[in-house]
């Protein structure tokens, strides 16, 4: 069995899993398991964060979503670990990996075009089950529940077929959907603040008539309380340590530029807007890290930025957090994630969205430490910690 699984499992569990893998591999003559590839990168580190998973979207319609893992203790990057850890799953991870989160002892992978949320053991990557949700997009958690945004209908650029989206509530104890709440058109990221769930409605299938609202869901009743008008084509949502929400707008790619907005969840009012484009963002401490590839219709080219914003003062601290000039090696920045302990910055590169991407690790001062090849379209990173708690039960 692969070294990745060997490092994570006890000897007895490893023996059982190896025997199971052999059994199922022998039953899959027409679908051989692609072996895991491993490389050494960076220095070994031992602290509370033991490693991270990286979810690769894969190209739509190709069933090529994959999962990678980086082990800090051995400085080993392992590519495509899901297939060998789960040899009994015929179609592997699925079509378009859209979001990845670890909550308690489990990891949740939102597989958009396969219409499912894969639930895995966070330590071993073994499949626990799945939750079927059509055109599911992003996931967040509060208490015993997981909340997943859904476009409701199939992938389509035909605005006449666009449906009102919804949020599904999943009980993490039994992985059953026990409620849904209608929101706006094509809801994307969502976050919890002040006892409410905030959902960014994009209207992405309705170009040029994008949605421009954030749905506010009362968690106690699981009903939509109101909608906040923000800007066209909303996407990302993050809560900072001050309880404020940061919401990104992609604009209309023509006359309306991409921006970043701040919402006060106590008043449900937009309190600030910044001329910062955001394709991906992460908040650690007082710093909001954002990377973006924004289309400039006037210049007729993509404009790439790497920004740091102080979430307390709303000041833009840095317009390029990569300081050594190596940003020229990145074609399409797609994901940014910051290790909260070391403050190392991870930036993924989707390149041409067809071939394998890259992951770059930068020191806190913005200098490149190492780079590694990933799967196709590296999209989401989730850190694994030593002290895992069991999934919440009643």
C-alpha cells in the first residue's frame, strides 16, 4: 500500500486496508488504480498542523477530480491519493472538485458536477459516505450541521433554464439532509456570523443579468430572513476575527469592475468597498490574502494581483505579496491559503486549465521556498491538525 496511507494508519489498520485494497483491485481489471506519486519538497516541520490536502478540480466532464496530500513531518507531497485509499469506488472522486473542508474527524469534498459531497476520514482519506446534492458548490459548518450551497439545476449557460438556488442542511451525525432553504440565483460561498448564515448569490448562469444579493438565513429557523444588495456576480465570503464579513464581486467583466465588500452582520449593511479583485482569499489574523485573475476589457487582458488587506483598518497593505519576482512563473493563480502557524503562503497555478497545475510555497516574506506539480486545476487546500475531534453527534 502507498506510503501516504502507511504514515497515517496504525499497523493493524494498515494491514486490514492493504488486504481490502488487494481484494478490490483484483476485481477492477478494467479500471486499474493509478499509483500515487511522491516527491520531497521543503523542510520537515513538526507542530499541531501535520499536513494539508489539496483538491484538484479536474476538467469538467472528464471525471478527473483528484486529491493530493503534503506531510509536514516528512516534507513529502503525494499526488492522487484518493484512488488507492479507496480502491472500491469505481469512478474515484468524481467530476469537478469544487470545495474542501475538514470538520471534526471528517473531510468533506464538494464534487460539483457529480452532484455529491464526498465524506472521508480526515486521517486516512477512506470514504465514509456521500450526500447527494445537485450542482453543489461550497460548504460551511455550524454546530452539528453542514451547510451546502446548490445551483439546484444542471450546469447550463441558458439563462431561461436558470433556477433559484438553495442551501441544504446536513446533519453531520447521520449525513442526512434534514432541511433546505431557497436563496438567490446560483449561490456560491457561504459563511456563518452572528448566528446567521450568509450566502453569496452569483447569478452566474444569467449573464449579463447577474444576481447581486447576499441571502441572510436565520439558523434557528433555517429560513431566509432577508437579502442584502451588494454588487453583481458575488462569489467568495469569509468572516474575520472581528465578526465582519468579506464578500467578493466578480463584476460583469466589462463596465463593472471586480471589488471586495465588507458587511457588518449586526446591521446587515455594507460598510466598505475596496477596489480589489478577488479570485481566492484566506484570512489569518488581521490579514486578508487575496489573489486574482481579473479580465480587463479595456486592456483586453488578464490583470493578476496578489493583495494583503488589514481586516481591522481595511487598509491595503500590499499589492504584491510575492516579493522575489517569481510571480512571473505563475500563469493563472487559482487558490491562496496561509498556514496559520508558520504563515507560509500557498498559491496554486491552474495554468491553462487543461494540463496539471502547480503549487508554490512562499515564506511569510514572500520569497519562494518550493514548488510542486499538482493535478488539473488545483482549487482548495484544507489543513490537517493533530488533535481531531469526532464528528458532532446529538
